[in-house]
């Protein structure tokens, strides 16, 4: 199964069940124009539609073209002529893309090299977790332009690094270097080069694919849903999902394989 839509500002490839989305505007530091968001929206919806049985991908990487930036931010030039209503529509499109990343039935790793500011930081935070190189730079600098985060930064950053730290970063608009990003929990792993980072993401998915893709998806859903709930409400979500997965073929295969001391053969059903 393949993606049929053609794009100008992003690239999509699949190798060994691992998909890679590359924002491909290196001369503009991969800035998020309306076209990028529109094309990304179409791609994510097509992946969502075609990957219900995990036949397209089992893991997804989001990255940016070139060596200078993951995604440097939103396309400021295109924003200067927007009306208030147009700006809100633009923000909602970007937010929809972040929600699509969160709702995909496979894990998504943001591989960040260089700048991930504003919208770039927001796109990275909507992925399941972030790998970065030592040259990575994060931040929400919108206040320096008389703006506020518009693609979810005001909501997700505090969930990842804590409310007070998120406020300090957002109010100052300052840059967050790779080492600090690792220390505060924004990033899970650092690498010397982009090549090492991309290889590590591929290796992670290769190991992950030994597990049930259905179980990984259910774990993703439960953890994302529980993020906005009380512990009691989250436990209820977990218990119901735990019960439901007992109806799956993967659960039966995994437990039988364990008892028979052999490697399981998961189908994602």
C-alpha cells in the first residue's frame, strides 16, 4: 500500500515498515507555511485512513530537510497580511495536525536537528517523544513578535516540562539548548549527528516491531487520553482498554507464545 497524494513542501517515504515525513523547505528553514500545513494535513489523514491494519507503517519519523533546522517556526512572512479570522483558521489547521500526530495508530518520533522554534517546537511536542542532536534549539519565541503560541505550545509544553518552567520559557521567549531540553524532559535522547539520530530512531522502531502493534497503539491511546484526566478517571480508561484487548488475536498469540517459550507472531488484529 502506498500514499497516492503528491506534495511540494513535504516528502514521505517508507522503508522496512518505518515511515519518514520530511518537511522540505530548507531555504526557508522548513518554516510552516499554510501550504506545508495543508499538505501535512492531507498526508496525515491519508496515513490514518490507509494504516488501520498497520500495512502501511508501524512507526513514523518526523524530521526536516537540511542541517540547519527541523522546523524553524511558522512562516512569519505569510502571517503578516492575515486578518484575525484568517489567523485563527491558520492556528486551527496547525492544531489539527498536532492532534492527527497524536491520534495516529503508530508511535511518532520527532528527530530534531537545528532549530525547532515556535511552530517547530509545537510540531515536535505533538509527537510521542523527541530525539535531538546536540545542535538542536527549542523555544516558543512568539512573544518577541507580539504573538502567542498558536499550534498547541501553550498547552503541551507545561505537560512536558511542568507549568512554571513552561511559563518561564514562554514569557521570556528564550532559546532552550539541547542539553537543557534533555534535563527538563523535553527530549529523551541526544546524538552527535543527524545521521546517528535517524539511525537510532530506526533501530528503536525495529526493536519495537517485535511487540504487538495493536498493543502499542492501545497503550498510546490510553496514555494520551489519561493525560488530561484525574488518576481515578485514567485508571478507568486503562481498565476498560485492558479488558477490550483480551478480544484480540495478538493477546491470544502473545500469551500462548510466552507459555510455549517461543517468539510471538503478531498480526495487529
